[in-house]
């Protein structure tokens, strides 16, 4: 891969309607470390990738974000912990693909701002 141009994704932006409510969700319910925040933005650490929550500067930026797939090691345990934390899931963990001895599991949830995200886990099939 030619890394002279794009090397990696360094930050993902998620539009929010209520910054304080969103900070609480991502920090307390998803357990992501808050790096810092301003009056209009909050930055979280996600294993080398920054997650930016921001109040939209213009109305055209106020739509829902892309789906963010948060990789986890134990999807069922994480799902149960997040339910205890008050996260609202759309479905339960389920297999979406099987390639050889590897199963890909997913489950989708919504944040407090109406964005849909997912947990994803690759599991060695037994």
C-alpha cells in the first residue's frame, strides 16, 4: 500500500444534538476515555483513533453519522455490560458471516443522539 498519501484514519466525527448528554453516553455507558472537551466538541480515545463528538457548525452537517463498528473481544460480555450501563440495542449479538474457522458477530445499538453504531467481534469457530 502506498502510504505517501493516506496512512490511516486518525479521527471520526459524530454529529450530536446535546453535547453533555453525548459525552455522558460515550464516557459512562461505552466506557471510552474522554481526552478533552470544549463548548462545542469532545474528543475520545479509541485505541489510537480519536472519536470527535461535535455540535454541527451548519444545519447541513446535522444528519446522523456513518455507522461506527467498535471491535470488541467478547461481544456477548460487552453486550451484557453495555445493557447494564443503559445502552439501547436494536438487536442481539448474532453471526453475520463465517469464513473458514472465523465467525463475525455483530450487534447494533443507538446512542443518545439518534446515531446507530455496532459492536463487532471475530471469533474462532469451535
